[in-house]
């Protein structure tokens, strides 16, 4: 048996900064402000073909309605209850990329377009599905990950902007591996 571990997607929207001065909207504007806390989201990946061929069973179940992940230990005693963990949101093995973007990415992008700083951080063990969740596949469109959906969202909004509005778009795509930080977008520029 094998556990299908999820990836943790952490996202947050930071306070707005204007010319170095911390800006807090008046209390009357609080409803328009994005939630400024860190959100922890878990996506459970399906078993791989190899895991299925080897007869492994999933031991991790996501309940999207309750926001819980249940982990069953196949080696535990029958009387030993499963472990249940609660998160801001969870995604089961059959979720689609767009629903993940809509829940995790769209809020951050909207906040960024309103002048806030935002971060989406994917964390998990090797093979957990971080790259697929963040990048996805270019075709078909429903398999695109958070990054291409975010770029589409941003440039759709920029295209609809008024003539006097100007945008500067900067993005980083950082990988931390073996305690080394690499900017994956920089590496693409250098290799092209």
C-alpha cells in the first residue's frame, strides 16, 4: 500500500505598499480588501500507473466539502482511527486544474492587479504533483496549471484596461532544491 501524499499550496496576499508607506484602507473599504492571511491547500494526487500495477491502494482521501484529508494507516490496528487533518481547502484526486486555479490563484491575481503583493508557493515531496499543479500541460486548455492560468488572467485584464492605465508585470518562478534556489524563468532566458 502506498499513501498518495498531497502537495501543499500556500498562497497569500500581502498588504498594499505605496511609495514605501504602508497603506491600510479605511474600515469602510475592508470588504473590498483581499484576505491577508496565508491559506494552506492540499491536493491529493491519484495513484500512478506503476502504483496501480503493483497493487497499491490509496490511503489518503480528500473531502473537498469538509476541507479535510483523512490518512489511513494500512498497518495499524482496526481499532486505531484514521488521522484527519483540516485545511483551508483540499482537492481530491479527480479535481481539475481550473478549479484549483479558481480557488487558489484567481484571488491572488485579482489582489495583485489591485496593487497588492501575492505569492503562491507549492511544497511537497518529489513526485507529489507540484509541477503539474503549477505548470500543467499546454494542451488541452483545461490541463493548464496555475501559472498559465494566472498569466492569461493578468493579460486579459491588461487588455481591458483603460488607455491611461499602465502595467509592469514581473514574475518569478523559483525552485528550491537541495538547499539551492534557482529562478527557472531566468534559466529559460539564458538557454534561449
